């Protein structure tokens, strides 16, 4: 059994869908489960639909129509027969989506988000499943929400491993080609949940773990895992091998190629992970498996943009002690802030984090009651694994450094 994951960039248009078939033809597709993301930038487009529904209903229909038109273009380019069943199946999904908006009574943004956002994956896999059948690749379409069960922590749900494994082991036919959605799951009340943004990799790992898969392959628009994101850094290099531990470290610091939760289930059963190019599928790419560090060993750069940096000190200039730090972290947890850097001295404490749930103002109100607070919004966090003097200079050049922290193998730098 093998598990393949194709991201949105790989199926962003009709050409991409045809290329997915080309990949399967080249590498084989027997005993394979395919996990597919939403097409192109559909998730971003659906976020605009949700925001319009909540904040500006005048734009709602326009934003929704963008999503519908995008998928209709792909359908028209793939299927010559306009009476093909795929058109009605996709229309049914869009009708379901509209019904969710029309019937919603919940004021909870995260709940609304999870009920809506997954239609990108449901539509993409429906289109691709029909097209695979059309081209002679007989497959089973699986609704992942019937297989992966979670709690109701919407937008960042936690997997119920016992229940999920029982369902997957008993219901997935391993001898055929299966296609399902990334990113999605459901809770005990069968409401849709999501596994965190970019969670399709994690979905692939969950299925691989439960099915004792031979390996997992993530198909990307890059030749494998690079030592830096080529969108932000020049002169990048392919990492041929990464150990599980090192991959978890890189994911923790924010490396975008591998989702942070993906590696843990794979490591538990020593299932190799391959990151390969869907443009050139026969190239070896990157292997993540047992071993030491990275090969070749070189500085690895990770950039996280749009971070928040808070600097806190006590109002009476007393020491920042365990009680203060406990209060701070309780509030960070309460408002769902994902912390990436902490630094403290005798009378100050600094923390850099993601404001994913837009709770910064509420957090600041609480903190200002107890601390003197300085807030820097929209900062950038650079992390360098296996840094050297030259790599640090490369980051600090022409930037204002507001926080810097060095460890034995890692340096973190916060800049404006």
C-alpha cells in the first residue's frame, strides 16, 4: 500500500489534472490511496467567501461566484460531454455549500470556517475521481470525514486515533485505487473539522499509519525539500535525505514543505516519506527516514512572515518570575497563540507568535492590566538550522533586528 498526496498547485487547472494522470502512469497506481487538496488557491478564495458572509454580505455572491466559475472552467476543459454526470455532482456540492450559509445559526467563526472551507477538497476530488474513471483509472472516491474522527477543536482538530484506525482498517479496500480529501475530518456529531492549514500532508500520514503503508509520497512543484524556500531565498539546494528527527525540527520551526504533525505517525512505524516533483516524477527527490541530520549538511533557512512580537515587563520593575510567566502562557493558550520564540531577562519577557485566530486585541487587554506591553505587529521570523557566520550576516543585512536568539545548531532572528 502506498499513499500519494497532491497539493493544490499540482491540480490548479486542467493541465495539472492531466499531469496527475501522467505521474500515475509513470510511477504506477496499484494499491494506492491518493490524498488531494483543493485546486489552486481555492482555500484562499473560500476564506474570502466566509469573510464576506460575516462582514460584508454585499460581496458574498460575487466571491462565491469566483469559486464556482473557477471550477466550471476546469470542468469544461476536462469534459467534452457537457451532460457528463460530473457537472451535476459538482452542482450538488455547490448547492450544499449555499445551504450551509442559508441555514447557519452559529456566530462561531471557527465552526463556520470548518463547515465551509472543505468544499474545495470535496469538489477537487470529485472532479479528479470522475476524470480518472474517464481515462481508465478505476477508483473509489472516499469522503474522508467518514474515516478520520476528531474532537471539535475547529480549525485545529485533534485526531481520535483509536476510532480513526478502527474505521480505516475496516473500511478501506487496500487493493484498489482510492482517492480522498486532505485537511478534513469530522467530530462525534458529524460536523466537519479541519486539521490545520496545509493539513493534507497530515491526512496522508494518518492513512499511512492506519494502513501500515509502504511509504508516503508528497508531490510538489519543487524537486524535493530545499534548504530554503525559493520564493524568498536565492541559490537554494536540494536536501537528499533528512532524518525523522530533523524533519520534525524543521517543521516545528515552520518549514513549509512538510506539515508539523505529519512526521510523528510516520516515525512511529518507520514509514519513509518521499518529497518529489510532479513535474519530473522519476527524479529521486528527498527521502525522510531513519538516519542522522540532513544530507548534504548546510544552513537551512525558514521564514515566517506576519508574526507578532510582544515585549513585557512588570509595572513595578520587579523580576519576571515563574508566576508571571505562568500567567502569560495561560493567556497565550486561552487566545490560541502559536508561540515560536521566547526570551526573558530579569525584568522583561519577549514572545513571538502567530495570531491565527485574530485574538491579539483581547490578549493585549489582559496583559496590559498586569504588564507594561510593547507590541510589534507584522514582523518576520527567520530561523537558521546549522547556521554559520555567513548565513547569519545574510539575514541581518539591511534589516532591523529586534530579537536574536542563538542555540548550538539554531539561530532565530526577528526583524522588521
